[in-house]
């Protein structure tokens, strides 16, 4: 969950079954997917993250997970959900995320 003290209406979904699923995800994929993919570094994952935000939808809640570190879950993932792309650029200043607006074809 997001660390917020407010109780979400779907908090009940995070039960014993979820804790087992979370533990299995982190056992099978112990490294942060974002750190590996976007920064090329190895960081231990601590969060089993729903790739698609579920907001209480049971079908999405049962959907695929990815392992993330706290920093990526509470930073990069939140930014991706809010903006649709990740921050970061290469040495030439080009955005790393192919979904960044600068990487899109101009409208004609």
C-alpha cells in the first residue's frame, strides 16, 4: 500500500492471501524492476506492486505484479501513474522513457 495513514475502501483486500502472494512475488523476483530497467542498478525490492493500479477492482487486484523498492514504488511509480511517463535522460539530454512527450511524433 502507499504508506498513507488514510484507510482505502479496498484495504480489506490486503489479507493473509495477499501477504502470501506478496512474499512469493518478492521471493521469485527479489530485485527492483524499475532500478534494473531504467537505472541499470541492482536494488533489493521490498514492495509487490500491482502493475495496473486496481483501486478496488478485483480483476485488476488479481492481475500481474512487479517487484519494486520503496523509493521507486513511492516515487517513480506514482509519477508514472500521474504523468504517463518516467523522468530521466541520457547523456545527450534525450528522455529515457519512450512514452515521454518529447519522443512522440508531432501532431500534424
